[in-house]
C-alpha cells in the first residue's frame, strides 16, 4: 500500500480499454455495458480516475474454469496474481490482483467474506509500521477516500466468526496490479473491486491458493 504522500498524481482518462478476446476468453457476461471497461467512475460523488494505460492482459474477463469450487465462490491464486469468481457451467470471471509480500504470502486456505465496506477506513498494522516506518504517520487511521490505500471497497475475510485481517480491497496505486507489492493483502483496481463487491454477498467462500 502506498500512502498519499508517496504517490505521484495521475492523469484522468475517460476512454475505457477493450477486452482481450481470444481462445476461451469472452467479453460479454450478460450484465450490460461497462464490463471490462476502465473509464473514470463517479462513485457516490467520489471520482475514480480512469486506468492509465491499463494492460489489456490484466483486464477482467470471462474464462473457462475446471476447479472443484462451487459457483458463487472466489479463488485467489497468489502465484498467478489472479482472482476468480466461479460461475455455473465451467466458467469464471477473472480479475488481476496485486499481492503483498508479507500479508498475502502468509495466508492460505478457505475463509468467508464476513463484512463488506464501501470506501473503508484504513489503519496500518503494527507489522506494517515496523517494516515501513513512514506508515507511523497513519497509526491513527485514514478515512475512506480516493487517497486511501484500501481503495473504493474492501471485503473482509473471517474464519470461525473471527476477522483474519486478510482483505480483498481496492488500491490507490493502479500500477501495482499484477505484481508483488511492499505490503497489504490482495488488491484489485478500484473499478474491479466495485464490480466484485456488487456480485458477492457476505458469506461468500474464498479460497486462497499459494501454489
């Protein structure tokens, strides 16, 4: 996660990018216009910038799925830097993610979405502050907003009714999608986490694969 003071300003683009459509990949999930586009979004009065030259290979799309997970569940493949929302009929919606070098690599197995938040508040953990001293300035927390490292949405994973402190969330650093980052859990582009947030309810099963 990169705090506001360390971020470079980015230009706003209003044109979305086309989906990569090849082989088993399709670009129409039946939900109408906007699937796979990354233009600027006005989200309840907060302007989310358009993705700046977002790589077509990282755009959300529909793919074939052969895993055992049930439709409606989520699979996060850490080595692949991809998240899959399983659909009926051997299909899945695929999203590119960025993963933290510590938090994301230390979590594996199955949990459920126990809570969902729009424009969530962010407080760095003690481990984050210890490893990245500049986060100490945010020890009291940072309100939700476009500068917040958790981005536009957060899905909080729970086990046995307890918060695991592992989240699927947005980002204030879109260039980090598809790679490993200094800290954090699993981040998606803000346009993608909004799309995922709208599709999954509390109680959704999430499986994290480490390889």
